[in-house]
C-alpha cells in the first residue's frame, strides 16, 4: 500500500513520494524547478497533476532544503522526476516577495493570534532578508528579534470571535480544507534554523469569501517528533499561541505537524502578509535559516510582463509591469490617499527576480488595490529611497518639487511624481471622426495652450483661461483665419521651470492645462477640445519631444526612466555633448516606449498627427553616430496606426537652440519643417538673397523634396523660438545676425510714418510669400495680431496673446489678409495645393520687362513668375486662369510688363502689398477689382508684391 502523499518532497532514493529515473533526453513539455533560498529563507517546489517533467539538478545555493541522496547519480545529470498527484492543486512556483509598510503604528491580531506589527521608523527590508545579503547566523544572534515590517491595512480576521480550531488536514496528507478547493493558491517552502522544513500554502476560498493559510512543519524542527510545537505571531512576546497537530493519523509514520488559519474577506483586505514564528515545548523560537520570521504574502501574485504599466481588471485586480535591465531589485511602493511623492509609502512590495522578472521586465499582480491612491517603483541598483514614476502610467499625480540640492556646482531642485491607481474615465466620443485632410490642403496654426488664452483679455473665466477648454472656446478664431489644423506645442507632462520642451512623461497631458489642474481633468478637457476641433473640420497635431527629458543625472533629479534604467533609455553623458538627458531613441526599449506613446495619443485621444522636435537626434545611435536607416523612424513610417497620421520632422533643437536642415530619411512618409524656406525668404525680403533661392522656395523646394513632392514641405517665416513676425521687421543688430531680420530703418518701436509703412509692407510680404508658395503654410501664434517679444529670441520671453489687439485696424487688416490668402489657396488648389511639383512647361520666369532674370546677380531683387493653369475642362472657369506674381525687394520703384493673354482675357490685380487698406487685396469676384490689359506696364513700388490672375471678359 503506497504511503500517504505529502506536501513536502525530498529527492532521495528512499523517498516514497518521488521516483528518480535517469533519462538521456529532455521531455518536450518540460518545466524547470527552482529550489533556492530567497526572500526570508523560502524554497519552492511545485507539483501539479500526475505528470512527468524533465528537470535539472537543484540550482546551487548556500544551503538547500531539498537535498540529493548520497546514492543519487551525478547531480549535474539530467533526471526525470515522477510526482504523484498532490492532495490540493499547487500553481506554478514563485517565491514570496517581502511586503513592507511604514504607515501603521498599531498591532492588529490576525488568524490564531498572529499579529502584524509596525515600529516607526523601520528599515523597509532588513539586511538579513535582502536577496543579495549573506544569511544571518542564528547562532551568533540566538535571541535576536528581527525588525518586522507590517502590511497595511492590517487585516482583521475571523479568529476574533474565538481562536480557530487546529484542524489537521484530511487523510492523504497535505494541506486540505479550503486550500484544497481554492482556485487561487500559492505554496511556499522555508528552511528553518535547525535544518527543518516548513511548508505554507495560501489560497483564496471559493467565491472570494476570504483566504486560508495552511502551515506544515516537517522533520528537523525542535520538538517536532514529540509534538509541542506552537505557532506564534511575530514581533509579539505575548498573545495566544496556536498548537500544531499531526497532519496524518497515528501509525502513518513521521507525519508533519499542521495548522490552518482563516481570514474573512470582509475583514481581511489584500494585499497583506502573515508573519509568524514557531516555538517548541521549552519556549525556544524557531526561525528561518536566515534568522527572520516566516512571512507569507496574501493577495500578491506573479503578475504578467505585458502590457507595461498598470493594468486594472473589472474585478479590481491590478498588474504592474516595468522594464529595467540594470536594476538588481525593484520595490513596488503603494501610497494611501493624501500621501505625496515626498511622503513615506503605505505599503512596499519587494519583487523577487526569480519570480517577478521575465527577461528584463519586472511584474507583480495584486488582487486588490483598494485603499491605495498612488504608486511608484524603487530600483535597488541605484539605492534611491524615493519612488520613481511609472513611464507607462496613464494618470499621474502632481509634480512635486523638493528641496534644492547643490550638485556639481549647480543648484539642482529635487523632483518627484507618482502614478495614480485609477484608470482614466471612459470618454464618449460619439460620432467623432478624424477629418483626414489631405496633406497638401493643410493650413497650420502653431499655438501654445497656456499662452493662447491665459491673458484676461481673452474674456474667459479664470479656470478656463490657459487650458484646453480655453483653446476650444476660440475655435471661431481659427475658422475666421481659414486654419484647418492646429499644431500644439508639447502638451506632455513637463518641467514647469524648463518649459514644455522638457517633458518627464509621455503618456499624460499636462495637468495645468485643465480647469481643475489634475491629470484626470486634463485628459477629459483635452478630449473635449479635440472633439470640438474635429466637429469644425480642424485637425489637431502635437509637437512631441522624444529626444531628451527634464530629468537630470543627479539622484534628486531622477523622476522616471532615468532612475529606472538610465543605461538602456539614455545615451551616455558626454557622447553628444553636455550633460543633457538625451534619449537613446533607437534602442529597442526606448523605441517601444515612443511607439506605444504615439499609438496611445492616436487611439485614445484621436490626435491627427505629430511634429517631432529635435529630429536630428532621432537618427542617432547609442554612440551618437548617425544611422542611415534609423529603426524608430522606419517603424513610425510603416506602423499600421501611425502611418495614417501626419508625421513631421522639425530640426529645431531646444537643447542648443540650433535649427539646421539636414538629409532626413523619409520613406516618402515623413514631412519636414522647411528651415531653408524661412532663411531664404527672410534674406530675399531683406535684399540679400539671390532671386534663384526665392524661386526654388516658391516652387516647393525641389532641392529638398524632389523625391516626395511639395506637400511634404511645411513652410514658415517665424516660429515660437526666434523673432516674432513683428519683431522680424522691427529689430536688427549684431546679436540678431542669425535671424536675418531688418528693422526698416529704425531699431525697436518707432513713430516714424515712413518706417511704419515699410514695416507694414514687409509683414504683408512675408504672409504673401508664405501662402502662395507650394507647400504647407505654418502660421505662428500671435503673428496675426502683432504679438511682440521686444526683440528677444528666447522662448521663455514669449508672453500671452493680447486679445484686445484684435479690435485694432492693424490686426483687422492682417487677419483679413490671412483669411483672403487661405481662401485663395483653396480656390486655386490646382496651383497652390499640389501633391506634385508644377510642370516645367507651365512656369515662366521674367525680369521687370519680360526679360530673362539675372539669376546669379546678387544685386538683382526683382523677379516675376508666370504660372499657366493646366488645361482641364472639368475644372470651373473661375479656377482656370493663369497667375502672374511679381516680387520687388529693392528700395526703388520699378515697372513690370504683364505677359500676353488669349484674346478676350485680361489680368485682374488681386494683391498689391504697397496699397492702403482695404484696397491692397481683392477677390476676383469683386466688381471693383482693377483690370490690367495684357502687355501693359504696372508699377511695382519698393518692397512690394503683386498678384494678377487672368480672366475672360464677357462681351
């Protein structure tokens, strides 16, 4: 008759519960057993239904509870272990992570007088219990009371109504009762300081009615053979002890001693841990082989490595996963409501690398996070006491600055932030759809969410001004300008001192951009804004910064990924110059982070596209070298989600304020901010550029976009870094040489009418060239209303928009002109909104008198462009006329001869930037529009641009 099955197994030739057979090959479906002292001296061995598994000999460790028999073959040989069916189901193995708490100062009794005790302040994890520390010597410290960490909330248990009976398991051995029927169960094995073995099984009872903890003590413990062992709460000298009874009937041999503890679901809220000691008949304590108490987690599971970040189930369970290749240990820190990043965590869960690590991803699951509000990760490699922000968190708490720290001669402010344990509320998008405007039809307006409506002149309530809601409230302003796409400066959570271009998180909008200044409120406000923009046919594009973060190299400046795994996410300091936190964008892990972030904004926020700031850094490798085919850019170009959005590269760098066009790998998917357009147009209108440079920009910058088309060129004449449009014509000095500005005769503010008149013409000229050039016009915030930074090129000197200026004659004139130009682009889309370049036979270039232009003459400042409309009978006659455009950047008046036309056609003058308002622009349908016969001469005043359109005259 076979002996009864036991929970404890010993690899021995005499062990009746296991048969060891040599095998020359591994079984196909195999599972490796790990027998190793971890945590508080725990060793695990898994069994399931009767199966045959191929295993290797035990992993070498300091002391093993499971030992091979002296007669066993070579321990390195492959063995086949045949296990009988267990008395109760045991899931895949994992060692118990120590749970620590710094919150409670009370002692709460639990099952059978077990007490979870907290002593403030305490060490989160005793050195003897840490994984990389040597085991404590029990002989050297026989009466040592190890520092105990408590779990919070400390769960009351069912024994409060009386001590639970010590029920031995049913016949057949093992821990039976509720544990045997549990669907959620885990088992642990501890080695004692007297070379015994203690098995503990934890299970959730059916229907979630509570938990059961079964304890078995095997041979070796003092007093075991004659009985007399009791189970006592750790950290308490008093209290009621629970005696252990034999787990098998008399005559069954050396049966283990067992006890079963019970926790009611209503009183015991997971996660928590059970901490206890054993004592023999003489009162001597029995501890683990490391001299610590027996600690077993309840409600803590192995977790899943994917997806990264926090995943909450409908039942309230939570899974945490974070990538860290370099960390030797990771601790999950949970905080109760009202505890910020600077406070002490309410509960700490140390992750076991042999259980909670898959590859380089650390993960853990909790059956419930009720009672906790925020969380963070501590990474043992760096020894950072404060937690770090989960890089994949969707809802985060407020950014908490701390005391400044003097680091390397610079005062570095301490920073911190925690992630929220709540999901973002579901949002009803209704019938919202992406406008999906063709790239060539875009008219873009670049704006800063806060500065756009922050000024009181916006007329918005204080809690709305400077928020996403404030931006949505001004949608009519965009409609009047003819704008159909808004490009927002970075809205990711960023460092408030360094500015929007220094983010520290990539999955949440800035909380300050909401009326309640909270993450959840910001998420809803941003979605409301995007929904309203889409309803009005306006796309929302985001500037994104994935090349660097606001984190610093000092420990106090680590907020998230810099402290979690800086060696994987960042390029080493000094490789690219300076001490900036430059991300290693083409590292597989960083690439995944960026792609996941972009998909999050598209799928969850309905964002229509992205403009990648500091694009040259996106093509760099880990050593700072340029890559011909950067994996990140290629992945974005062909991603099934992102490839359907607008993806734009911006060479401007907020790190060194550089802005240099460079050959960018595009796969005919990437568009670019055209820096050369800005420079050449500024130079020409200043009178310093060759007319050939202007001609190239007018026709779509074929030297840069010949393989893609003009629609991939995003043109601009001013931006948020550098001079504003008004300052561009008001300031010019040695410090502004790189801006190619011209003050029109007087520096700064002026009351000279001639200077003011020239400045007004130049503003009109800039806008005119911007909108009639092939490509996508990008209008900068404030350029439509004379916004000035007093000649400063610093981004930090930009102030909020003054909405009172919209009532002035100057602003009405400029905004009216912009509206006219956007309507002209739409009406003559056959010329201005093209995917392909104009055919060479349809473009003719002239000097002032229809002569050949002087392309290489640096003193030539006059050029005329004749564009023949492509013949298409399906196009209305109103858009089939030729265009003749004249540019005079000289100081002198000159005349231009208009080309010949077909019989019955005349030229209509639609724009002359030298005329007074309101006559300097006119629609072709205006009966007062001036008609100019073909081959006649038209006077071009100094610093002016003129546009003619041919039209048939009705007889």
